[in-house]
C-alpha cells in the first residue's frame, strides 16, 4: 500500500460514514491547485524565505518562539482545558479544566514541570489551553517559577483569545517577564483591541490564527491594522478537520486533502496569497505560514528526539527524523532496528521502557516503541524496503501534496 492509499484508509476509518460527505479534489483539480501554489510562491519572489525542508515559509523574520519550536527546544504546557470562545475550527472539546499537560504527561504540580524543562534542556515554553487566562493562577505560578529558575535563559509566551485580558493582567504578565503573547483574534471577530492593549508593554505581540479562506479580503485590511498598532508577527496556520469540528466545516465548500490528518486546501492557498499581497505592498509585517506538514513533521520530531536523548544507549544513534537506530551484527550479517521514544505517564508493559527521575518526588517513563525490528541491511537494495524506512531516517521535503 502506497502512502496516499494509507492516508485514505486511515481517514476513512477515523470519519466512518461521514467520510463520504467530504469533498476531495479530482486529479485535474489537484494539478491545477498545485500549479496555482507554485505560481503564488514564484510571484512572492525573493521576499519569501523557506526553511525546515521547505515546510515553513515566511516574510521578514520568524518569531523567537517559532524558531525555538523549529529547532526542537520548545515545550507547550496546556494549563487549562476550558475555553469560553466558540471558534468553528476548534479541534477538540474545551469543557474540562483538567490538570496541566504536555506530550501526554500530566503535571498537577507545576514545580515538577519546571524540573522537566530543566531535565530535557528546553529553552522556550508556550503556555496554552483551552484558554489559559481562565486558569490565571496557574499562569502566574508557572511564569514566576520559570523565570525564577532560568531567568532570561527561558523564553515564555502565552496563547490567548484575549476575551479576559485587561490592563491589570497585561501589567502582571509583563512584570513577571512574559516574553510574548499570541492572540487568536478570530475569537473576537478579528477585533484588534486586545493586541493593541498589549503592544508596547509585552515585547513580541503576535496574532496567531488559522487562515480562513472566506476571510481573505478582511485579512488584507487587518494586516495593515496589525502593523499600525504594533503587532510584530502574524502566524497563519492551515485549517484542519477533526471529528469534533466536522459539522462546523460542512457547507463551507472546502476541498479536503488526505494526510496524517485531513486538511483544507484553500486555507493553504489563501495563506500564501495573503503573503503575496503583503510582499507586493511592502506591508512590513513579519508573516509566517505554519503549514500542517511543518507541524506534523517538526513538532513530532522534537518530541521524539527529546525522549530519545533520555534513553539512547551507547550503541544507538538518533536519526535526522528523531527515531533511534540500532545497528548490530548477527553472525556475519548486519541488521538494523528503529524505535520511537515516547513519554508516558504509566508503563504499558507492551514495550521496553526506561525510568527517568526528574526530581526526588517525580519520575516519568519513556517507552521504546519498535517501528522496524531486525531488518537485514542486505535487503536495503530492495526498493520497497528502502521506502519502508526512509521516514525513520529523514524528514520529508516540501509542502503537502494535493493528489
């Protein structure tokens, strides 16, 4: 089964009977859309910068947090599972406060998370939710603890819909050393009042939203307004379908694409068109297109590598895509195995595991999940065998395929 067919089967299984309601591009439509994407990228010209295997495209500069994310030295802690906004694209339920989480690990005690940051050599932390301002006491405690432990060596930013932000909270966050604040302005109908409130008080004010295709003309006006009020960065994401937001996407005439997750083709094209518009008019705003394939490949790579560094043995290597490779001899034959290292709260006993103590009271576990076990090197002359392990060796190049 080829990669595309594997994605199709996976998506059919996830969406079940709803799958047939989704509109997928025909071969001709996919070819035309790919041609259009190439034309937009060509039109932007030398103003467009491309990094990380061609998956991240941007104008101007990347925000410091985005750079840290791409380099794998970032962790995101979800301090709240509740949100009072009603964004149609929200990927999951946001109705339970829960405990702070990162990489499936729960941290009821925020001091344990700070020790985790130290143990895994993290340089930047994003505070997210839900809506983190609904758990403002957690935000304050975490920010205070991180800055007390690491000082200026840690870069911290906060995601928010802005609904609860006021002058007092801005002052508190600034006094505690928050480096950046990122606003989902779609939650406020694209109103920029709250980013304006933070501008000049918190350094790297950022707007971070998915590119909604039908709001393209509105965004052309908003990027000028962002620049004028002091927004430093605009991060555009690609819309992604989930079983939770499925009903909200129906009736919008989107074209969906197969990948590890289902994405919206028009969202990517309009993000690039907006960058072309900004470049042609020298708007002067730093704009980053954070594609789904970037997040799927590089954020996952960072999590794998972080776990792998804690459990890699002397006779093992970490590949460019973050998997652990083990080469060994069996008689006169050379064999290779690959495994993925994953943080887990508790041991499944289905895989080899290691215990990592991050402080006197808390330990975490890393399981080794085998991906390729005991493959003879001689078989690598077989094209199918090579294709079977290439993703364990390197990160794929380029943006998402449309067909």
